[in-house]
């Protein structure tokens, strides 16, 4: 019986040609994880039945506290801008009963910050200091408005719970009197 060992079948042809031999640094790994997390969070905001206030606060906080010093790759930039646009659309279509004055300006500021991070076509050289400060201010206005909406919903929820408890107490009291 003649046994023949098959040649290796590589799943990715010519993969070795594209590998430069250096594994990614810790900084590069962290950068890619941070970028993937932000894209995921912006996409999550566009999903149906998401608590936009809670998830919006969390996503904006992640975006505001990003730590990567590496520039975004153009593909990551495009994906993040598209995800932020879908998130804006979800906020605009929501029927939660609140209106954010700085919604569109805040998301435009997010997109401007993404472009700043990517520095595609030397974007940083085209933006004045005042424009950059305006973008950062609009972003903070959006964060503040979402926080204010969250606080207002908390107040309404506590008031509604207090009203329900009062009505239950009155119903129990009435039931004892009648009985």
C-alpha cells in the first residue's frame, strides 16, 4: 500500500508574502480594539429597541475618552463615519418624546473628530483652531443634552412610581373601609 502525504493547503494564498515578520505592537492592538469597539457602539445605536439615552451616553463617553494616538486607517474612518451617520438617523427617527437641539451639530462634530483622528488628506491642516474648538463644544453640548434627557426621564420615572404607589395605597385603604 502506497501512502502519499498531501501537500499543505493554505487557506490564504500568498499570505506569507504580505507578512512583514513583525507582530503588531501593544499600541496597535489597543488601537484596533478601540476602533472596533467604537464602530460597534455606533452601529448598536442604530439597532431597533435600543435605549438610545443609555447607549448614547455610553458611546459618547467611549468616544470622548479614546486613548489611541495612532491615526485611523481610511477603511476604519469610513466605517466609523457610516456608523455615526446611522446612529444620528436612529436618534432623529426615535419617538421617545424628546428633542435634542444640538443633535445634528453634535454628530457633525463627531464626524469632524473622526476625520481629525484619521487625518485623511491632511485634514488637520484645513481646520482652523476655532473650528476645532466649535466641534468640541458641540460634542459636549450633545453629551450634556443626552445627560439632561436621562435625568428628566429618571425624574418622570420616580414620579410615576410614586403616583402608582399612592394609588395602590388609596385602593388598599378603600378596600379595607368597604370590607
